[in-house]
C-alpha cells in the first residue's frame, strides 16, 4: 500500500472514531443515529470502523444528527501539519 492510500485510511479511521465518540457522548445507539440521519445501521457501523468514505452530504447529515457543525465533526481528525 502506498503512502497516499495509508494516509487516506488513517483519516477515515480518525473520522470514524470521532463519529463514534460524539455518538456515545450523546448516549445514542448506532441504530438511533442511523435512523436520525437516514442511513443504515450497517453503513454507520462501517463508517465508525473507517471502512467507508462518506460523501459531503452524508457528513452533513451526520453533523446535523449529532447536533454539531461540520467543523466540530472534523475537530482533531487531521493533524495540523497535513493542512499546511
């Protein structure tokens, strides 16, 4: 696996952990959040494990379902040095 693919997977894993953290912080089950966002439970489960690459529409629905902004959804997901 090349470095670019490895970095993409790392970001997806970080995003999945962030979604899982925010969901649990709000005492929501995967099913409850999935239903709120119009997603299947299996899709949300895959996303939380870093196995999905969600579209901007899905990310927006997740942010709304979690009651956060897109900025808050991504907080801590990408190290600052990758943004520079």
